[in-house]
C-alpha cells in the first residue's frame, strides 16, 4: 500500500511537512479531482496565519501567483486571509510491510 507525503516551501526556500491529517486530506481531494481543499485551522499559528487551502492543477493560482507555480509543480498552499502563497510538492511513500 502507498501513502502520500506533502510539503510546502517557505519564503526562505525550506520545505516543511504537512501533518498526517492534512496530508490525507490533500491526497483525498487530489484523487477526487477537486479544485482545492481547505485545511484545518492551525490554532498554534499566530492570528492571520491559521487558515489555508491547497489548490490543484489549473486552480493552483492566487492573486500573488496568478500563473501558477510552474517548474513541474501543480499545487500551492494559499493563506485565505492575505493570499500569501507557497508551492506544495507531494510524493508517494510506500508503507512499511506489516510483520508476518
């Protein structure tokens, strides 16, 4: 069986993993062909940096990235309050085989 891991790139170019719950939501929405998915509110972030959505494919645009991420990326994370935008990448991760 395969699971998915997703990361967003911060303004300094460092990649950060989405938590397992958000990664599952992203994988599910993408598999269904949805244009976007709203992530759970991140209550530990400061106000103004708590609510995000991930947009896919042709919908992976924002006012701050109107032509999409380019360079082989097809997902972005958007802050729903200020439209700050980060590129998202994902990869399939084989799950460890269960012990016999």
